[in-house]
């Protein structure tokens, strides 16, 4: 049985989280945790599939695995940051590696956080809450 801390503030408005990971089992675990906190989740198993989904409906937060075949997470993030429509979407990188070789532009310029596998559920919830609230507050201020 999975348990999450009850001290978390529930997500008052449904925020959409896109998980990009080539291993579907990783999504399943994240989905159970974040849906219990009120988030709506979607899944893409590659960068190309993610771009199609983001074009169709931009998420509020992206959880992005760094190590993927064909196009790694850094390249996915780089392309999103270069597109003015999607450059402000918060990206939380996910990795199983302790030693990350950061991209030339720096990890902080491409992403908004880093989660290590195995994922700590409280840290996942906290980082997604922070990223989602910052993104949603920017969208509200930009709509005026």
C-alpha cells in the first residue's frame, strides 16, 4: 500500500502533469501518487510523442526522464525552451544516476528541479506542487 504525507496541501485546481519516460512502469508509480493528490496525468514514452501531446494540450508541469533512447531528456528540454509557446512550462528532470553530465547550457537553464530514482514520494509531490503553483500564477498574471 502506498502512502503519502497528509501534510500536503491538495491541488485546488486540476493541474496537468506530463510524464515523459521510456519505461511505462515508472509512469504507473508516479500516476498513483500524483492522481491521489488531485493531478491529471498524461504519458509519453519518447520525446517525439511528447512534442505531439504538448502541441495538442500544454501541461502545467513536465516530469522528464534524462536517459531515453533516440532523444535524451536534455534535448527534449532544449527544444521546449527554444519554443516561445512552451518555454515557461516547468520541467522536473528524473534520473537514476548519481553523476549527471550536465548540458552545456546548464541544468538550471533547462529544468526547474531534479528527482532521483527511486523517487521519494514526498519530494515528488512537493516539487510538482511548487512547479505547478509557479506556472499557474504566471499564467494568471500573464492573462491580465
